[in-house]
């Protein structure tokens, strides 16, 4: 276990607790992976002391849906709609090797850790390589093989069980199914049952495009979320990604069944999938709605601070209404993200997991910063580049002064190798 850490005399502590407290000139003591003390009376034992006088301390963020190794495809084929874009990406991905996925995942982990993300849910090829990259740095990850067609189910199940037996530390298995238009309802139900047996979750793209909704309704006579409910694959261990084209009764069904929902606003806009997820209504009706960046090829960023800002602005633009607030987005990225990852975090209070972020309170881009505009500044003005420290499970995994230049140098070498790989495929 890591050394105790004292975050000493923070300018502000955004607790996100039920009382909405923002503490000033207060400290946080972390020990054995947990928050041990919050407030004025915290004192440091032998360990790490971080001078927090120029910092905002807050719960860390969670990326609830991504394809980490798609960092290698960032900037490729940027101006196509989803289904054409997928064909292009699948042509490249058919050539992937474990070593390439590991290197690309390492880039993603550097980016996420340095921008305040403590954990992510991944759907990609060679998942153990992504888990290895995450474990080496100390970031949480849920990974698993991706089921793309019925004929591969038995092999997929074998791989999922093998991965579940081999993961350790902060990595855990997840049952990834691409979509209902790639996999039959019977096989999706079998995948859900397998996830249940492993005490894991079914993670699936759902209602992402109008074309998908029309196709599913044509085949089966119901809409995608209804179909999952009908086949018995919709429950508290189901994670529904995108959901921009679901009907009102499908949202109600998802909330009733306690399914998790992941909104990926930047990716949806970039790929022109349209649709509109009713974020405020879902949150206020008790839904668990987290945020995800999707992959870096369809976003093109893994920065969850940017994602929060975009989530609010997209909702306001689509509804002609300011009902979605900065706090809605922050709760999604922090509390609901932690919930979908199965982490008792998302609030700065004693006994919670010590997943925290420090932001530079003196950043030029946040001024004038006050207690009364703190949440607004974090969601609308901050980006991941304002992060100075990221702590996961009580361990300091990123310090801007110590790690940034080192990671940049390593990333440059990784980029050269990934570029060589892409040139060998694309010419």
C-alpha cells in the first residue's frame, strides 16, 4: 500500500457531498487507499505532504466509455459519418497486434491520468494489453474482449473467463458487446448471463443512430432498449452507451431497471449521429448517467473536463433551455462514473476511496476564481491541463512538476512506433 498523503491547507475543497460543502483553507489526509480525514484537524504522519495552498481539491473524474488504444487513430478520417468511419477504422484495426495496442493504450493512460481521470471503462481489442498499461501507471480500468458476431461467442466467452481470472489490482473484467445490429438478441442474452455469472457488467452501444433504431425495429418489431428488456438483458449490471435515439418509454424502462447510461456528447456530434439524450430528466428521475469520451479517434480528446462542458452546452443547444447545469455534468462525470466503475468514491469525505484531483487555483484561465463560482469555473473554464496532481486509490500517480516532461518524452517515442505501424497499413 502507498504512503500516507497529506493535502495540506487546500485553497478550496469541493466535497460534492449531500450538503454541497466547499471548504476553504482545509486539508485532506489519505491513508491505505482511503480518505481518512477532511477539514482543519488533519495532521500528517510520515509520508507525502503536498502544499495545497494554491490548489482546488476535488473528487477525480471517470471516463465511463472509451476505446483507449484508438489514440493511434487520432486525426485519421476525421470528416466521415459513423458507418463510413467504422468501415475505415475496422480496416486498420484488422491489423492490430498486442504490442501496438499496449503502446497506444499507454498514450491514452498518460492522457487520462494527466487530465484528472482516475478510471475508465474500455471496449477494444487485446484487452489485457490495455489493462497492463493501466496497471503499470495505477489507474482503474474495466476491460474485456469485444463480441462482434454470433459465431465468435464461444471464443469470446473463453477469453472473458480467462481475463477475469488473470486481472489483478485496479483492473477488472467487463463483458463488451458491440451492438444489437452486430450481435443477435439470443447471443446478447447469453453474454448478459455470462456477465452475471462473473459478477460483471454488460457494456453495449445502444440507440446510437437513427439507422440503428430503424434496423432493429424492422427486424424485431421493437426499439433497441425495449429489445434488451424483452430478452432479459437489461438490469443494474447493464451499461447502455450513447442512447441518443431512444424513446421516452425506453429511458423510463432503463431507469426502472437501474441500468447505467453513458452519454458521449463530443463523439456523437463529431460523427453526426444526432439524437438527443435527455440528461436532466434522466438524472432527476434517478437515472445513473455517466459521461464518456468515446475513443480519441472520434472525439479527439480524452479530457473529461472538456466533456463536461460540451455535455452542458449540447443539452442547452438542443433543448433551447438552461435547465442542465454545471452540477449536473459534474455529478455525471464524478459520482455516476464512480458508480459504473464500482468505486466507492465521487465524494470527498472520510471512508471513501481516495481518488482525487488537484487543480491549479491560480490558472489564468479560471480567473477571477471565487468560492461562489467554483463549480462553474471547473465545468465551463477548466480543462485537464489545469490538473496538477491525480491520486488513485491513495497513490499519487501524476504530479505535473514531476511527470509531465518524462511522459512527453516517452510519448514521442511511442508516437514514432505507432506512425510506422500506420504507414505500413495505409501507405
